[in-house]
């Protein structure tokens, strides 16, 4: 087998130059990448919602397609990519390097509110299925991952755009997140569509926090409702 970079039609190159990369990116994922169907809606939505001066937090960064695309958007000030899978973080950093955005900060952590210490994370051969849930021992590797306070990051980094690609955990993350400084939230579910119940809970939570849904599908983005009922689209520095 010969190895080279994989190119997603959205303009993101993914490292594919070793046997370990071939093991990380399964044939099905590889096909989705080169045909552009891998995280297609999420990447399209990001292209429409990222603004100059944005400070972006990507939760569940995976292979780095979303964090790379955000970092390459004109005028973006800061991008932080959080990934709980310790085995995947080196690959994530390589993706940023390959695409000329090595300044993206990669953090190996689980983002929670008020919980200190470490929690178990269960990695699966298909990286899209890795999660905090043991799921009847279908995982290949269990690892202990440090917990970080999501609200501390949101406040200290003055995040204006929050990208959450954690299908089964989006509602739990958003429920405890202080989004008072955030202008826009993008919730993606990878290559699958969130169930009506899951998305309904996400919409309810974000409506309570002052956001309105602007698009639907496997990715939904939300804009903050400003005074007068208009959606606030542009990043603001509220420091």
C-alpha cells in the first residue's frame, strides 16, 4: 500500500503517510473524506458562520477537519481544538501542521463544568464511535482523561463561536456551559443525523440561553438573539 495525504474537497489535507494512519482512517472513512461526504454539512456550515476576529472552540475535534477549516478562515483570531481521545491527539496536531495552521491549540481533555480529576474514555477502532460510554465492552482501549472546566475556557479565551461535534453528549455539554459571551453555536453529529429527541433537547437548551436555530440536518447552527429579536452574527470582543 502506498501512502500520501488525503484531500477533502472542502480544502483540508489529512495525513496519510504511514501504516498507523491507515489503521486510524478506516476504508469507509477514507472514502468519505475523498468524496467530500465526511462531515460535509458541518464543514459547509462552518464556511458560512465563521467570522473575522472569531475565537473558536471545537469540542470533539476528531481528525481536525473542522478546526483546520475554522483556522484558515480569514481574520480568525484563535482556534482551540479539544479531543478526549489521547491516541488521536497527535494525529490532530499533524493535520493542523500539514494545513499550515500549527498555531491551533490542541487540548486532550473532557470538557465539563465543576468536575475535577479524570474520567474514563473508551476508544474504538472506528474513531467516530469513541465516547465516554463503555457500551457493552465494544471498545478497544480505555484511557483516563483529565477533566477541564468548559466555563473557564469559554470565559478566559473569550470564545465567540462554539463548535460541538459530540452527537451523544451535545446536550449534556451545553446544559452546563455559560454561553453568555458566545455569539454562535454549531452542533454537528458527524455523518449521522441527531435523533429528534436529541436535537429537540439541544434546541430547548439553547433557546433558554438566548439562541435561535438557523439551519437543520446533521448539523444545526444557532445565532444569539440580540435586542429587537435579530440574530447577532458577528464576533464581538466583550472583554
